[in-house]
C-alpha cells in the first residue's frame, strides 16, 4: 500500500467504527416502559392518561412506599402528575394508594360498582377496589384485605371536564387495572 493513502484509510476506518458503535450503542433517550415505572408497575401510560384535567402534558409519577409502620404492613402510593407546557412544575392528576386494611370492603353512597370480577366502587373523582382474598398474605400483611384507592382525580364533573359517566368509567379503569396487575404480580388473581 502506498503511504500517501494511509491517513485516508485510517480516517475512513475510524469513521466506520464510529458509525457501527453509534448504531449499536444503547439509546439513552428511550425511557423504560411506564408500566414498569408508573405507580409501582401497576398502571400503563394509556390508562393513567384517561384522567386528564384538559391541559395535556406528559404523564409521570412520584412514588413512595412504607412497610411495617403501625398496623400497616403494606403501603405503596404515588401521585400521577402531568407536565406543564409553560413551566417546569408538574401538576397533580390523581393519587393512587395500595394499602392493607382490616376493615371490610364497603360501598360509598352514589357510587357505581366496578363490574364483574371486582369488589369495589367508583365515583367521578375517586374509586376503590379490593384485591382477591389471599393477596394480603402474599404481599406480607396479616390484615385480611388489600385495597387500591384512587383519589384527588382532576377530572371531577364539577370542573366541567368530562360528564359524570365518563369520569366514573375513567376512575374505575384506573383502579381495575392497578388491582388486576397487582393480583397477577403476587399470584393471587381470582
């Protein structure tokens, strides 16, 4: 090989390696799927986006959990948030709590049952589901029940965002999906 072509060969070789490396390098822009990161893995992005205050924005969550404090052995919670397009502050969309309880599942006045396969109820701005029996023990609780509770939903009909029936369907969909995913995760589905 003629020495005058050596620098060009080296440059082309380095460029080729850079292109191959860049195409195989993991993309840091890709986020892990939200079902794994949103509300302790209980909600998909699609379901979380059902509850909307009409202002849009990317969905995210602030999660926390506590174990072994007082009578509560299981406590997981999250605030689902939406990004504000005009500033860096997020606004609340709803709160989801997963906790054990000794109280029997009840029914709230003017609420609608969750439907077949679920014990619980829904209102426009809140909903509650009880996991199947056996879930509490599998989740490390001595209490007889684990509940999934949605509250502070920003779609309340008083705000004129959606009609009552749609708001109830949205609230019910969130707690049903969370309860279903938890029951699958802990192997206690009915």
